[in-house]
């Protein structure tokens, strides 16, 4: 029973903040859904980074994503591995990696496809205060 509850709440390795980072990585669809539902009540900007471990451009832009997470402390940064949580990637109709989906109150407001650091940063700047 305890392990079932832990898997739902994210305890026991279901999700994690990467070492010394503000980027949240989800490894469980159930935990992702709980977290995303919580964020639907907030006007806080959420940046969802859809990537894959085998994706070169994803690995290239990753340090920039961590830097943005440190810079924009009022923004929630979430990383989803499309191979691990393919149902979440399908829900957001992700067709290429990396794809960054910006949401507020659970609704998509912007999208950046590709390792376009400057474009992503501009869209974060524009939408974080709205």
C-alpha cells in the first residue's frame, strides 16, 4: 500500500529535481498528471521541455534550459522524456525534439520546436509577466 501511494505522490524515485537544478523531471505519467493539474490553478508560466536521451540537439540546449531555470525563478521548468512518457508527448502532439510547450492555467500559449535558445528565452520573457 505504501509503495502504491509513494508512486502516486512521486516519492521513491518517481520524479526528481535534477542535481542542483530547478528543472523538474517526471518519470511517471500519474505524477505528471497530478502536478499538471495543480498548475492549472496557477497563472504561473510553465515551460515543458519534451526531449529524448538520444537527441543531440536536446543535449546541446540542456545547459541553456538549466540556466534559464536559474534566471527565471518565477517560471516552472519541467522535463519530459518522450520515450519514457510517450502518452504525455502524444497528448501535446509532440512530433520533433526538442519541443518546448509554454502553458498557463493548463493551456498552451506558445511553442518552440528545435534547439532555438534565443526564441525560447524571448517567449519566456514575453509570457512570464502576463
